[in-house]
C-alpha cells in the first residue's frame, strides 16, 4: 500500500530527489578523488628530504599511487561531465518518466494482486532450490565407493555417464530459475496489457491477475 501511494502521488518528487542524489553523488565523488590526489602530491612535496632516504621500491610505489589517483580522478571527472550533459539534454524526459510512474500507480491500484507476484515467484524459487540441493546431495553419494589411502575416508567416484550429471544438474539450475522468472514477467506483462486494453477496468481489474496467472500455469 505504501508503495502504491509513493508511485501514485509523490512520483515527481521521488524522481527529482533521485536525480539530485545521482548528480550530487557524482560531484562529491569526483571532488574527493581530486582532493586525495592533491593532498598526496602536497604531502610528497613536503617530504622530499625524507624521500631521498627511501629505497627505489618505496619511491616507485609512491609514484604508482599518485598516478592511480590521477587516473581515478580524471575518469570520475569525465564520467561526471557526461552525466551532467545527459541530464541537461534529457531534462524534458523527466516529465515522461513521471507520467509513466502515474500510469504504474493506476495499474497497481486496479491490479493489487500484482504486488503478491514477486512473493509467489520467490516461493517457487525456494521450492525449486530446495529440490535442487536435495538432488545434488543424492548425486554426491552416487557412484562406486572407494576408500582414500591418504585420509582413510570413503569417497564416491562417478563413472560413465554419471560424470556428466553434475554439469547437467548445474545447467538445469540456471534454466529452470530463468523459466520461473520468465513466468513472472509474462504474468505481469500480460496483466498490464490486458488492463490497458480493457474498457471497464474497475470491474475487470480484480480478475485480470488471476486469469493471467492461470493462463501461464496452463501453458
């Protein structure tokens, strides 16, 4: 509910606050890097008599540190300048972003079950990951038991086609996890599209998320 209120009513303030944080954070980071570089250079200049007593490795290390600070400060400056130019030329896009937030707020108000969709996806991922770990434990005790001469413990050696099951199991972890996430994306996208092209959204809103979830599960 709090998320709906934020997206619906204070999205404009939120966008400008985030923009200000990004700009000020970039300027502050760049300033700190230049301050560290200048401070290091001044410290090196004031300790020149002592530097003469240092070994060649210490002098080279000090020069490398100064060079690294200069590179970091220059890179941060270039990044900050590019960021400020993008903010300047794309400031009119902020109004479009605010309008999109307003539309998203309306969608959440008419489709409140969408807020539960990430919880369902996370629950499905937890169940699958638990099953995956259980199968991995079974794979770890599959094969021919052999006693190690060094430790005296019994180890299971995978032979034949069983050697490739571990890789197959790892690929299955990535594939099925991405499939579950894709089901969530399909449900959310389908619900939003159906809501957008429905004339009477007040009546259909309570049934759209349920229908789309059932459709995804059916296919």
